[in-house]
RNA sequence: GGGAGCUUAGCUCAGCUGGUUCAGAGCAUCUGCCUUACAAGCAGAGGGUCACUGGUUCGAACCCAGUAGCUCCCACCA
C-alpha cells in the first residue's frame, strides 16, 4: 500500500480514542498495583476549552500515561465545577433572552432552568478534552453539585460550625453589583487605575465661622468618590495637624445634602495626603467604617444592590454610581465647590468573575475563622514548607506562606441560587440554628428550649462560595465523606499530582490542603505542578477582547492533537509563562511528519535472509545498532531525570532529538540499504525494535501517532496496545560506542561543503591512527554517508592532499583539484596559533602551585590530558605544514 | 508601601554541589542541495563582555555586596 507523504492526524485520532475507550484502558478500579492518581481541576460547566486548559490537561495526560505504562494503576478523575457566579450569570442571561426575569420566578423554577442548561451544555468541555486525547477514567466523571458532593458540603459546614470555626457576623464585605453577591477577598482583583482626586469644599457653618474662617469659607476635602458624599457623616483630620487643630469639634456642611457634620480627629489620617482632611463615609470604606465605630458615627449606605443611588441618599436617587459621580462633579463645579482636580493612580477592586468595580458594604454573612482554623491544623503550613506536599516550582512556597501568615476570615456566603444552600435555619425572630436538614433544625431549636411553630423555620436563602465545595474535591470524588466501605478513597487518596495554574493557589490549592488535614487528617496530594499562564508572543494574556486566543479545537483540527500537545509542551518549562505561537504547533506537526516518514522508509524495505547480505554490511549494521542503542538508553535516562523534576519540555526535547537526529539522521541512514538493495532480516528486526522503543517514549506526549505506528509496525496485530506497553526504564548505558567514525563523516561533509563541492564528488580517505579499531567495521557506513570511495589506514601521506585532525588522529584526502596550498597553510598556521594559546593557558594553570595544591585530583588530571592532547595536535600540524 | 523572582545567541529557554561534556538547546538566520522516507526535507555554517560595578577564590554565568531594568504576589492611603 502506498503511504501518503504527509501524516494526516484526522484519519487516525478518533479511531484510536475509541479503541482505547472500548478496551477500557482509561478505567481504573482498586487492585494490588500501586495507584497513581490525579484529579482534574474541574473546569466550569459553563466553560469551553481554552489554551490554559489545553496546557494543563496535556500535562496531566502526559503524567498519567507515563504512570500507566510504568505498570501503575493510573486513575485520572474528570469532572466539572458548578461555578456559582459564572453559571448563574449565564442562566440569568439565557432566561433574559427568553424574556424571563429572575425576579419573576421562584427559586425552584430558576434551578430547574439551570439544571436543564447544565444537562444540555455541561458536558461540552469534557468532550473537548477527549479530542485532546485526555485519558481520563470517564466512568468516574463527577460534578461538584451532584447529591453526594453537596451532602459533603453540608456536613462540612455543620461540622465547622459546631467546632466553632464558622460564624455568622456583620462586617464590611465585598459587594459585586453585577453578580449581586458578596465575594471573598480572594475574588477581588485590585487593578491600578487612573483616577481623579477631586478637591471639594465643605462650607463652614455659621457657628464654625465665629472661630475660624478662610477665603473659601470652608474646608477642602480630597476624594476620589464624590458620589458617596451623601453618605458623609464627619470630616476627619489628624489631631497633630496644625492647620486644623482649632477646627476639631466644630462643624461643616456636607454639600449636596447640606448635612451638618462634625470635624473629628484620628491618628489614621495622613497629614500629607490631599488636604489632610478625609470625608468619613462609614458605609463605603473599611477605614471610614473603623473610624465611624470608634467615634460612634451613623452609617448611611447610599447605594443599592445594583450599584445605583439608593433613596437613603436623598439625592440623585436611582442614578448609576458612575453616572452619578460625573453629575455630582459637574454640579459641584457649577456651584464653585470643586477647586481642583488631580490625576492620581490608585488601586480599584474588581470582581474576579464579572469584572465589576467592587463596593465595600456592611453586611451580615457567614465566615470561616481562618486564624483559628490554621491554629488547629498547623500541617496546612508545615506540610508545604517541609515538602511533604511538594511545590513545583518551589518559589510558590513563599507565596503560600505569606498568604497563610496574613490570612483573613473567609466569607463563604453568596447571594445566589445556583449552589449548595447554607444549612442554617431561622425562626420568625431571627434566631437560627445550623443543621443539615429541616428536621434536625427543629430538633436543634427544641434542644435549645426554644419553641417554634411547625413550618416556621426558613432556610438561609444564600448558597456557599463555590470554592467551599471545590476544596473537598480530591476527597469527595472518591466518596471520602460518604458512609460506606471507602475502598476507593482508601486506595487512591492522597492523590499523586495536582496540575494547576498559580492563579488559584489561594482559591483552591491552599484550601484543598486545609480540607485534607481538617477533614481526613491527610494531605490531598503529594506534589503540585504549577503551570505557567498561556500568553501570546507579545506576552499579553490570552483574552477574548484582544482576539489573541486561538480556538484549541480549530488547532487540533488543523494540525492534529499530537502536534498541538507538542507545541504547548515544548514551550512550557514548569512555572514559566508559555508564549504561544502557532509556529510551535507547526513544529509539532513537522515532527509528526518526520516520524511518519521514518516509518514509511522502513515499511518500504525488502527483507531477506542474513546470508544473502554481504558480511561487511552485516558487521556495520551491527555497529550501527550498538551505537543507536547507547544513544537510546542515554535519552531514556535523560527523560526519566527530567520527569523526576517535572521538566516535561526537556523530556520531550530529549525524545525529539533522539528521533530526529540520532534515529532518522544517523541510524536510519546507516542501516539504509543502497538503492534497490534489500535489508537483512536481523537488522530489520533491530530497526523495528528500536522504532518500537521510540514510539513507547513518545506515547505519553503524542499518543495518537505513536499508537498508529505501533500497530502499523506489527501489521495491525501487536502483542499489546502501545498505551499499555512498558515504558523504557532508566539503566546504565553499556557498550558506549566510540563515534570517531561519525566524526570522520562530519569532517568530510564539512570539507566538501566549505570547498563548495557537490555532494556527488566522491573522496578517497586515508586515516593515520594508532587505533584503527575505532574505525574498522564502519567503512561501509562512512562510504555511504560521506560519499567516500575508499578508506585506508596508515598509508603514506600523499604528495598533495588536504589534511585534518579527527581528535588526535590525522585524515588525508588526496584531492589535488581542491587543494589551495597557500590557503591550506594559512589555516593550519591559524589552528596552531590557537592551540598554542590554549596550551599556554593550560600550562599557566598547571604551573600554578595553588591550583595544583587546591584543585581536585580529577580536575588536575583533566588539565594534564588537555595539555598532552594539545601538544600532540600541534606536533602533528607542524609536521604536516613541513 | 512590603515580599518574591528574573536579566545567558535575533526569539524562547537549559546550565544541578564554582574547575572544557562551561559557554549550550530548540526555533529563527545564512550557504549549498528537489540525494530514490520526509522541501512540513537534507548537508553544513555563523551568532553571546552570561545586565552593570566591585569583591571572595588558584579559578566565577554560578558565591557575596551594590547599581540598573523587568515580572509576579501581597497591602485600607482618602
């Protein structure tokens, strides 16, 4: 059968994926083997595959495939995350398109729509992972909001509450006006922003003017948020500020609402900033809130949940906060109350999910007491610091520690419907208990000797933060919280590797460690591999708005999954950002093609008995085999070493060079019969075995093409599928073959090239050496690869010839036509000069007493060897010159 | 404002305990080739004051100090 010149992935990928699935190679059940477990960072159900997922899941697949081939019971658990905010927003939007408003339907109706949506679209991203070749155990697919997992969330909530680690409290929290929910501190992204600092005049009251006045007739107050003026309840200055000392205790008039407020003093105020006067708005700023508490000030929240001005403000009611800011500035300017506008840089919090500007707001929410939590579970920090849980790269240990050292309480309640509902129950007076079920809640009230009427209790309407369920993921996917035999949990947990981005180190990684130790007394994973962030060539993050984010499925369609995987892996050393460029994937495609063509070559050979082939060819093929096997083993060892430190791009590069350079460029060329000749049977067997080993090394990285060729190699009936073939083991490299013969080939090619001669010009070669054995047997290979017509040893140096050094051996090429004596002499003289300089530096070292006294013996020995070599070379060159 | 990390070839990066496997790899570039597996290819070649300045050492890309630039994380300055 004629094979196409180019490898076409489309034809083979689906075939092998179904084959693996049908044979159950991805499935895992506990047995006597050593387990190797990875749980997927569950992508959002609403998500579609992006380049970050591609990288992340390719790495997981490489790790899991290698482990599987090493005979471990490999188990990669897939699943999705319900992603409260993102999904709820999507469903709200979808309903809006149908003309349904969330506020017009009941919670149950909404959830009905949401589940319907999830069932319809929630599997898309997992199907996309299959295209990538992900070898997940799909039978184990989990979802963070399925019943068992939600039960675990409720149990954990109740437990933490009973342990005194969850409390309900009123604090200043982050409010997302777009998502209409509170957020944890981690979900607020602070961005540096160009802002205006407005200098607003607060007029003195008549009472104040008796004591103090100025040409403005008021106090200048600097603010970036004039729209909160209606919530001002005081002006605060530093007690040591000479400018305002006499004003403390007196009053000024808040513009817009004409509220009379006091000037108070607090050390918090920075005399240098702005005018040194702060307008105090306790409802909208944490510091203002603290000042307000200290000084017993009123709290006037001027915003509603949408970020619009609330009726409480008494002005601009119903206006959007940003529109209001503009309007107020305009109005105040007209009244002459804004005297200056300064451009400053400050940081403004944005919602991680909706990107809306976050408002600070006083609210009653549920919190986890993190300081106490960590006090009770010190392993959360120590396990990472002492490498019981290993971070790759380790620099993230610092980040982790710093966060834990400065941790704040975790706000876990969200004003959403899509998620696990908070297991707290309230009576009509607002008394509450925490209980998993309504029945237990009534029971709890009774136990507290409080009477409640039947049907009176109402469950808290809020749900928990999505991460409050995700942190249980490595335990809950193995039913670690469920009553029962816990066979899976005991076998698979703790998992081996977690592969994820550093952006969720606090959201998720840290909290999984917490959950692991708190709920089961064990770490969730042995190692964490932090991938980089996928960026474009210009180091910009991939984003929809920039349009620099390619559609991964189109890439797979265009170049094939193997090529895409390779392109991503090559550019992704651990922890470094990966700079995506389509040319990398082209490189992957070219590599697939190279492997494909290597197969085409040997598939075309006619095989005959060894007896039918010349003995010198047999001998040289044997040498070629030995040579290649040593190279192969070296590469295998490199691959293992690289895997040990999760340097996957280096591992792949070792295989790449092995295949392209050692296997294709050298080995196959060595054993390739001259045109029209057959290959002997034993060599063919060796070639196949070597090719097989290469495919095995490739399988974790490029599973499709390697499986395809593995089957092709055995004409469709291999003993085993490649995916479960043993991965080559690291062992000592034996039979290191001296590759002086290769040096001759390179030198001859080089000479021909530098003289501008056609490769078709054949040379005769004479080698002067004390060790002809280094070359003997390679003659036919040298002749074939370097186009040498004849090779002989230690013959007299011809009258006219080109000479060069192969190590310390000499090589002569009698080829008068290309000899330019003058130039040749010049070159040799230059070479001698260089060597003499080199020799001088070596001599300087060796005659340095301190060097000889302090350096390690092997270093000195090396220097002596260098000296001897250089001297020998110089001597030979000089005699050649003469 | 605090902390961490980085700076090696045109680009992206290796370089472990200081010592010719210490100046490397891949890509890109240049030269010559449609050689009967592959032009998505073959054979070659060029290219770096290892950010800068000092120091330690017989010896520094590597250790120390300082300088400059970049990146990330954290932080309540109106």
